[in-house]
């Protein structure tokens, strides 16, 4: 392809709307253009990268035994009512009515549709296991679409759905998909980890997120430095410390005038934060519940939500705290608490700690669990920290940033039961399908790759997903010798199957160099004055910056070796 004939509207300045580096560079490099909030048009270079990712995904899904289908984007609301998700999914589900006043929605995901398809067409265990996938546009009406392709409303997704006859078969399918995902992201040239994750609105018994490691990632993930343990913050297991073996001291009430915050109370009492238990009030589906937590720890809301079995939890305001307890915030404690109390596991290991006295300007010191108060339930409810130990091997943990690009779930029978999707087993008994679902944000992979691979000059695409493998810069379009060499090189590379872009524009060399770096093509071949003087072409690797000077007749072979070694 020729630069002069390709739509690559590069920008010198960063658009004001672009917050993260991938959004900035995708716009500046002419890969995408915004149509409206959270919705983008893919330009030729952007679409080339998406097609590369899709090709890798298809090959690995097919290799794992999945079959490709294409399902409707418009879904009848009746299916979502049948599954119970029409209300539960929330406002991200875009609903509308057709001319016949039938309610429909734009598909954010396809569990209902695929289950309906299978229940009407698969009736025997002999047809199982079955794994169906598609690569299709999804729509989720995000309240705050942002970060370009990272969190848009319309996006391209690969979603797969498996149907098995037995739990063992479902576990085997899940592992096949997990392995396939690892191969996909390896082939995309990305540094990633598969982490234990919460199942969220999709549901199911367990799941893994595939996270591209990047300093700019919006998610914090927990990784063990000594073993393969990895989890997101919602699922990371906190290992409690050994019980304090100190002798219990008598409970004492002390005045703490105006001391409401942990830092102020601990400074006043001359204790460290790990010797205080704070009482926090949350609204769980609107009902107040008190949560006990060590002073230097924080509640993990999803852990709390799952533990309480509710749809939503939120931290109560000062007024809501007073309305529920009759005590001002900052002086709450578990002794005589009027509302249900739950405790983080770490609290049960502590001795002789400070707590609020449920009276303004007062706290208790030397409180002890069980002796001075009881709680309704105990669980791991806190955020993991870098000082915690790995729950798998006891090693040191590292908290790093990541971008979710894939998510796999073992759904179990939640959807098949709700939609009465059944088959006959080998004994002629009617059973519900055991399901799994597996998603990859194809457009998000492109953005995440840029978040992980860029510098001050632009994108540094890994070779497997770059729109082109090579860009040839003709630095003398009016020089017959340079132009002839550029054209010859372009033609030879194309004949060898190399994806090559020829920059044949009548532009200054500086502009060509800047655009080549900006769009992120892995190999840059420069044909300029050095070729005229010495007969050499400069080959520069975008990722490393390494430069090799090669005679024109050896360039194609050198490029082939470089591509083969990436």
C-alpha cells in the first residue's frame, strides 16, 4: 500500500478529549475517529490491526474445538425477562421498542440468545460438548464512556459459550479455553497474567480475568513474586496473621475529644493503626450494617457485597450513620451496636485494641473480641496490601496495574435452568446443560497493546498485530535513483508476502520520520542520501531503536529474518 493513497489522517497535536495514551495515539495516528460519545469509526490502519487480532483469536478458538457462529445484535427483551437479567443488568442494557411495540435490547452479551439457540437445537448428550463463538459488535450504554477504545459504548468482542453434560466435562472445557486465551495473548505479543476474578453480573461459580500488565491500567492486580498466584483486588485472598497471644487487659473508657479519624485517634492514644478497630457503616441493598476492620485496612466492597448476598453496597453518609445508630461518625463501636455487625477475619486475631464507645468524644481501649462484643458473621472482607503474604505459597505479593482484555467464566446451570435448556443424558434422563462463557475485547486488545507498548514518539506495535510489518520511506521522491530503489524494494517485499507501506508522499524527511514513529510499524526502511552515496538502506527497529545498514540487494532477506525472529 502507498501512504499517498491510504486514509491516514495523522495529527500533530493531541485532541483535548483524549485522556489516556492509547486514546491519544489512536487518534493522532489516524487509526480511529470519534462519531459520538463512546462510539468510534475504525479507519484503514485501525481496522488492519483489529483484523490481525481477530485472525489470531479465530485460529486459537478453532484449534480449541470451538465453532464460529454469528448471532443477532438485537435481542428480544422476553429472553432477558426469562433469565431474570432484564432488570438486574441495569441501565447499561439499551432498551427500545419496535413499530409493533415489542421491547428489545442491543446485545451487551449473548448468554440468553445462545442458550435459546441450543435449547431448541441440541437435545442429546451425543451432541456434547459444544462450544460456539462469534466475533461481533456489542453495545453497553456506559454512563461515562471514556478512554477511547478502553471503555466505549460500542465495541468489538469475541464471545464464546460452552455446553457440557457433566461438571468434569465443563471443567475440561474451561481449562481448554484458559489455555487458548494464554496462546492468544502470547501470539499478540503482550505481557499478561490470568488472575482469579469475581463473576459480577454474568454470574457463575468461578472466573479468570486476563490482564495486560501496564502502568496506566485502571485495575489493580495482585501477583505473587514467588509463584503463579494472581488475582484482582475483588478476589485476592487475605491471609490473616497469627493470633495475638497477649494477656487480655480490662476494658477502659477514655475521653477522645474531637478525635474522629483513625490518624487523630491513634495519635491521641499513642498507638499504631493496627491496634485500633474501626467501625464502618454500609448500606446493603438499603439496610445498614456495621463492618469491623483493623485501622490500617480498607473494606473491599465486592467481597462485602458477595458475603452479604446483596446486589449493592455503599458507604453510608454521616447523616445515614447517625440515623441508623444514633451515634456520630468517628465514635462508633461494636459494644451495644443497634445494627447487625460483621467483622473482617483479622479483627478476631487482635488483642487489647481501641474501638469507638458509641458516644461522642469517647473510645474504649483494651477491647477484646468475644469478651467485650460479638458479631453476626466473620469473613475476609478487606483489601489485600503489598505487606500481605501469598495465600498459595506464603511469598511476597506485588500490587501492579493491569488492563482487562479477556474474561472467562464457569457459568454452571444458572442460564440453562432459568431458560429450561435441557438434554437427555445416556440414561434417558433430562438434564440441564452445564455452561461456560469466554469473552475477549478485540478492540480493547488493540488499545491495551498501545498502553503497554509506546514511547514519547508514538505507538510501538508488536509485530503480530501491527497493521503493517514494514514501512519504506522514500526520502527523495524527486530523485530518480532514490525513487527507483524505493519502488524496487516495495515491489520485492510485496512479492515475498511482506506487509509493506510505501511512504511516497512529497513531504519533508522530518515529517515522514515522525509519522512512521507515530503509527508504530515495527520495521522502518529508509532510502535516502546514504543510498545514493553508499548504496545502503537503513533498517530501524521501532521497539529497540536498533539501526542496521544493509545493501539494497540484501534488504529483503534481512527483513524476512527480522520478521521471522519476532
